[in-house]
């Protein structure tokens, strides 16, 4: 990629075109052109857009755009063939998991159920049990207080 970028840079400088002029003429950001010339493949998220930019840049500089794309494709093949197969399989399985999650369809009238950890449910149950005990003992206390009041009233009569 660096060879491709240096060829583009050399051709641009030989033509006497500044990077800002090329950027304005091609409607491509200067940073992108600089990264292409420096061979920074990691600065690009989308290879297809990068290919279009390289093709446009090569045409603009009067180079054979198809030949430049072929060289870029060869570079990409060499670059990606060095990635270990296990890493590729791991990425594919990760992508498959996200696709399965996206494929879950639910009715627009119902909300999908949220799954909470077990500790959350245990805490909720514990709180409910404590509230029930408080209500139970409060009601027993109220009953005993009412019974004592009725006894006092009966003694007074």
C-alpha cells in the first residue's frame, strides 16, 4: 500500500498539484488523500469507498485506474491472507450471534422480556417476604391493642 501511495504522491507532486487542490477537485477530504499517500490502510473503515477514492485519485492524476485497483486488490489479498484462520472464524461467529439477535421479531404491541441476573430476583423475593412479615406483625399488634382497649372499656362499664 505504501508503494501505491508513494506513486500517487510522486505523480501529484510532479504535476505541481497541492493536496488541497486535489481534495477540492475530487471532493475528497485532504486527510483521506494524505492517508492514501502514506499507505495508512487502518485509517479507513470501508474498503469499497477507499477503492473508489483510489480510482478517482488515479484518474485525476492521469494514471491507469484499473491497474492501480489491481495492485490495491493484490495488496489486500496479501494483507488478509496473513490473518489467522481462528481469528476469522471467531469474527464470523461473533457476527452470526449479532445477526441472530437482530433476527428476533416481536410484536410492536408487546415489549420483549428483559432477563435479569438471579441476584436481582432473590433480592425482590426477600423484600416481598420482609414486607409480608412486617404487615403480619403489625396486624397482630393492632389486634392485641384493640383487644386491650375493649377489655379496658368492659372494666370501666
